[in-house]
C-alpha cells in the first residue's frame, strides 16, 4: 500500500482556473464510508477507479491509499452499490512551484465549496502557496469527500 501525504485548503478566488493545465469531471460514491476505512468508486471523465483508504494519522496529513483503474462499465455498475449521496465535481490541475495542486469545484448539494489539495513526499516538505489558497483545513473531517456525501456543504450552518 502507498502512503498518501496531503494538505487541504479552502480556495478564496477563482484565479486557479487561468493557471490550470487541465480539468476533468469526477463523479464518485462510497461502497463503505466508515471512519478510518473507505472504499470509493470513481468515474473520472471516461475512466473508472476503485480506491481504498485507511485511517489518517493524528495530524490528519497521512494515510494509506490503494487505487486501481478499473473498466468504466464496472465502475458504473459498482456505483449502484454505493451508499446514498454522490460527489460531483470538476478537478483542475494547477502546477505551481514544482508541485501540483488539485482544485475541486463541487456541484449539487456541495455547490459553493472549492478546495485545493497538494500531495507531498513528507509531512515536513515545504511548498510555495499560490495566491488562491485560503485557510488550511487539513484533517478537518467535515471536508473529507466521504463526509460531504453524508453532510453536504449546503446543509452546514
């Protein structure tokens, strides 16, 4: 299994759109969304993926992640087994300062939420912050996609 180390931020403006090198539409659901272990099915453009994630460490920065590309028709069939709630978003890839930021614009019940993530090699790795990054929300469970599926952004008070 691979170790995923990432930090997550709110996005304060749409300047990332002009900086993006690519974008893709993502729809995903969860076969299991228990805290500490999730099984996700994703359709990204015309490709399917199955992802299993383990619990986050105490800082919320690191966790185990296993992902495998699967045939699109199998991903679409597995989506039928998912728990209620679907995540629908566009992901923009922004290369900045030698790193790639994944900026997600959410739709549907999560409309209005825009977050950016950066994957790092170590928890201490330094990186340059693009101007669009706002407050850091790393480790805040309410910003996990598996939580947004159950408690959508538009229902927050």
